[in-house]
C-alpha cells in the first residue's frame, strides 16, 4: 500500500522547520493529543484512517478545547457547545461562522512532525 | 565478448525482468544467478494454495530448469552471496567462489519480521515466506493440534486459512483492533473477521503477544492480558522488511530498502536493484504488481532502452477460497474527497469508492469483488466518472438507474429472531400469523401475536415485517432516523443489535447499512451505550465514541479545566474524607470547592494533567468516582431518617447508602438521580427524582419519572412495598428496563411517557417474574460496571488522555 506522508499543498513552503512531537501510535484513532507551546496549546488529530491534522486548541466560538471533542470523518465536534470544525481548514461547519488556525503536520515513517510553531506562528 | 550480468536472488521479480530482457536483447549478456534457496523460480503468490493443499509445488514453478539451460543462464542453487566488492566489480559467495560482473542486479527480496519476544527462536516457531516454511507447516499440521498465527494481515490470514484446511485448530492473534487494517477500512475488516470466524478460526484482535512459552519446543503463546493459548505451531506473519544488508555492507545508499532511481539504479551506476529489497521514492513495496512493473523497467534499461518506473498504485486480494476481498488505492477521508458506500447486509456485501474531482482514487470491496478489476482500471486511468456517477457503485454490468431496496436487515433475520422482547415473540410467529390469518394492520398483529403490544419499542420492526409480508400495499408510519447516518430509528437499532447479535460499532454500521463510514457525534455515543447495555462484560467500550466528560471521567468547564466530584454514599461523609479533600485542594491549587445539590463536594478548576494525581489521593482516602460527569447513576440523596429525626419512619440514610452501593457504576441512557426521604415531609426531595423513595410507617412508596431540570416533573407513584429488599429489587428492575428500552439521552420521565406508564407498571409491578428477571440482568451487568474508573487511571491506564504529547514551551523559550 502507499505509505505517502499525509502532506498537503501548503506544507511545501520553503524554510518551514519540522519538529518531531511523537509517534503516530501516541495519538488514538479518532482522537487527539495536545502540544503545549509558548503561544498556547495545539491539538493534533488522528482520523480513523491515520490522516493527521493540527489546529489551535481553541474553538472560534468560545475557545473550547477542540482536542477534547469527538472526531468524526475529518471534522471535530467542540465539547463545549457542539460546533463542528473542519480539521483541514479550521472552519466552522453548517450555520456557524468562525475559523481556527491550522498548523501543518505530517507523518514520516511513523513519526509525527509539526511545522515548528515558534517560527510559523507569526 | 558479451557483458557479464550477475543477479543475486532468483525470485519472481528478476525472473520477470529476464523475460523482458530476452525479448528485447536476447544475446546481450552472459548471465549468472545466485539463489540462496535451492530451487528454480516459483510463484510465491501461490504458496497459500500449496499450504491449503489446493496446489502442488510442481504446479507453481514459473521457470523450470529447462528455461535456464535454454537461455544459457548459469544458476547456482542454494548458494548465498556474502560480499560485493565494488572496486574490483566482483561478488563472493559462501562457498568461496568469486564471480566478476559488468552489471550487477540485487534482488534479495525481503525478510520476515520476528517480533522480539522471549521464546521467539523456539523450535516450532515459523515464519511464512518460502516453500521451506510451507513444507514445515504442512509437516507440523500432520500432528493436528493447535496453531497460533501472530499477525492478522494478508499473509497471516492466508497462513491461518491454510493451516485450518490442514486440520489444525487455529487462533489468529492481531495487535490492531481490526484485521488487515492497512488495506481495509473497519467495516470491511469486520466482515472479514466474521467470515474467518465462520470457518472455525478464532480471531483475537487488539491482542499483544508477550512471550512464547515452551521447554525445548513451543508449547503456548502468552498474551499481555494473561491469556495463554496452547500451540504446537506458531507462525509469525507480522510483516516484512527489505533484505538490504548485503547492499548496505557494500556501501550502497540504503534507507529502509536499497535506494533506487526511476531506472532501478542504485547509488553505484553499475549496480541495479528491484523487488521487495528496494525503496523507490520513499516507498518499499511488498506486492507482486509493483515488482512486475519494476521488472519491466529494469529489463528495458538493461536492454539499452529508455524506461522509467514512477511508482505503482497497488491492489490487494486475499487468496483464501470463499472470501472475496479487494482493496486498491487511497481510501482515507479528506475534505476534498467524497465517498460512495453500498452495503447489502443480507448478502454480506460492502463496497466503498473514494472519489476526488470525479475520479476514483480508492476502492474497498468485500463479498462481491467482481467489479474490482473494472474499478481498478478506472482508478489507474484516472477516468472521469461524472457520467457514470449515479450507478457507478453497482458495478460495470449495472444498466439503468433503479433504486435498491430499503434496509434489508429485517428481511434477513432468521425466523427464530426475537422481535418483541416484552412478550417473547419471534419473527416467524409474526409473519406466520399475518399469512395464516390474513392480518393487514398493526393493530391486528398486536391483538393476535402481542408483538409490540407492551412497551411498543419494536413497533417499527413489526411494521417492516408486515410490509415485507404483504408487499407494497402496506404503508407503515414514518420512523425518524437516529441521525443523518441512518434511516433506522433508535428502537429498531436497539432491537436489531440484540436480534442480530451485533457486538461492535463497525458491526452495527455494516449490518444496518450506515450511510457514513464512521458515524457522527450523535450516533456513536448512542451506539456505544446500546452495545454496553446489550452485551455486559463482552462489549469493549469505545472511548473515542464517548463525550469528553465520560472519556476523561470529569466534567469539562468553560475554560477547559475539569471538576472532580468524589462519591459520598447517601450524602454521608467523614472527617477523614473531608481532610483528604482539603489536602487535595491545597496540593493541586484547586480554586473552588463547592457543595452540590446532590449532597456531595465538587472540586472545580482542576487542570487535566492533574486529574490522575487528584484521583490517586482521593482513592487513598477510600473515595471513588461519583460519576457526576456521566450518563450514569449520579447520586442517592437522603435525609437523616429514623436514626436522628423525630419524624423519621424508616432508616432513609441507610437505605440510600444501600441503593447507591447497589447501583453505582451503571451506565444509563441519561443521568439518573435518586433520593430517599424518611417521611412524607420529603426533605430529600424524592418526588422530583428519576427514582424516588418516600418512607412511610407501613413501608416504602416507590416513585419514578420525576425531574427538576429543564422540565420540572413530579414523580408518579408506581407502587408501595413493605421491605428494603423489595425496594432494591424494584430499583434494579426499573434501572434495567430503562437501560434496555430508552432512547439514548432520554431521562426516565421521557422514556415512561413514550412507552406509557401502563407498560412499565405491567412489567415492574404486576409481572413479578419479569421484575425478578430484569433485576437479575441488572445485577449481572453490575458485575462488570462496578469498577472505579478513577483508580484504573490513577494507576496509569489511558495515560495518553491526560498528558500532552509534547511540550515545546521550553524549546521555544530557549530560542
């Protein structure tokens, strides 16, 4: 089977530094883990089929921790008021409006790499 | 003089490469092959039919000895190459022979991964790679006995099926939750497991091998959870890795495999490599189709033609007779992709196509793979399927745009399947009565068979049976689907989980033809509860399908911190407990300590990382989880009763404690709050609880269906009983009936309103036998439910839930 890393077009920006935050198995399927950073928490999601996504761990509505929500397909339901956020774009779905910042994340041979937040969080 | 071409390895890839080379430049090279296996080139794909006895070795030979002689190839059988001298352009063998080359091809294939557990090298532990392994397995199988196959991937399952055919008692041990998880999504993995088990092969998923035991010879496989599986044969089939050691020693560029470019050239321009030992554009392949693609390219390159290998899209088929399974491409979900799913539970068929911009990029087929080749062709060609889209999923032969039947799940039920649990009516009795007595309406069926005449939760199923039996002339009332993922209502799903013995979320989604591949935040928590309630002790809780409060065993607050409420039985505490709570509040800097309405203490503002530590300290003082966060038994509120109060008629505090000790830990459709008041003055406010007991001189009034939340409901007096034992029996019976019948997220009062008080009264009060049976089922379920979730987590379980995966704050500060 193809083992291509879960890279998306935006990832190829020159000058992005990648930092290893753990292994794929550290994140439960249909779940998330938190990365602590000086600029706030980042939620790293793993879908049923091992795609990875990272978002600021804050719902655009009332800053609920998205990492604690239920992951279905490629979206997450915020635990505070059930807003549904698209993992790929960070945008609220349905009638709700708002957007959460996305951070590039990729998988390389089982290792989870996050675009270095110190540099990209400008 | 002809150029000298030396090939290391004689598998299928170099064989195919030579065929191509001979076709284009038959006389260009003088060829020498070294094969560590003492054989000619045979079809490794066919090892499984050899193992199962369907084929013989002679039938799977690709190139016989005559072929090598005819092409003037020098084939050294059973000779291993031990060294490559790139400066001298020679290779050396284990027999000391030195052979010069002009061009060298490395095709050393792969080696099976041996998991490093104690006993992995015991005699009787085999891998599944070549004919020697198969011979050893067939020999071992002659003694019958037990075999354990470690690994539920393609090879492992084929080995298991083969050994089963050979008469062994086979168990497959697989680390991941579903079989063949790399090639199949969970729905297809579920069907596969069912099929494999139907053959008498046992399958243990989520099982981690700890050790292989034996004295001089394998005797058993031991798992992490303490299970011991007796085995006279163990087959390890957990995966393969490229066999690149020789190339690495020779100083060639090697990552996971030998790194090659699009011409299959290694970092040395005179050395090529192909097959399972190489890594091309970061990918190492383990299936035959890409190896053949590589062989074609290398054959042409060596013949002097221009050719380039650009990677392969792979397809997988399981070669076990009677199991049809096909998977190809990329079937992950993503924003810009759509999926088309077809489930036909009656025939055990599952098809899923993943589309992107009107092109197929992935396909999983189970049960009916007849269109696999067609889908795969469309996928590889990148064909635009916009025109075909409506009927695509039905396959190539499908012409016209007819619609499929609505869920066939009911039609597929056997006649003996129970439809009405209240009155014990099975499917055959209902359809039989409809036919024999010419019944045409729900009311008639209820009158004659009693099906759906009590709580009514099987009404939808009965109506579907009437529809199936009478055909189009019957129009059932519309049932509202659970959520957008299914048209079936809660009642139908609940009844079918039991009738069809479905024991996992993927099973339900497959058998009931869910329209999405992994459900949503509405149906998953509901299904998780329905499965817990239906299969106590058997169903494995899916924590990712629980809301955060139940997953973290604490209540999330608006700022992302949590609150912790330890249980205080019947609202009674002690100096020791209060001291421990105060110490915890100090130690973890907990900002708010509040007394709740349920007579206990809430610690608010606890950081998630601190939860296991807080729980450990509370556990040490004898306190357990209060389940204040769950759709579960919450509190049993009491007044002081006859022990202190001058009006008290009974020991309300003691009874409350006994009820709470009996019911705690139970998962329910929604929260459940109880209270026991010692006299009709009702200080414990028992008449606004889900279940309320009011003590009177002559005994106990048993109330249900109160609430004091969004809606305020006064309880209904269900009955009066004389003893505490009767109170407990009625409580257990009501809890169980509610757990078995209610829709997820309906409080007791909503459930009673839906099924009718008469139905509840009939089953709890009038029918003593039924009440005792319900109580007994509740007691049985409690055996598995009364485990303190805090203690498990304080001792390290689910640690990933409570710790960040990484902390980059220090690294950033240092910049």
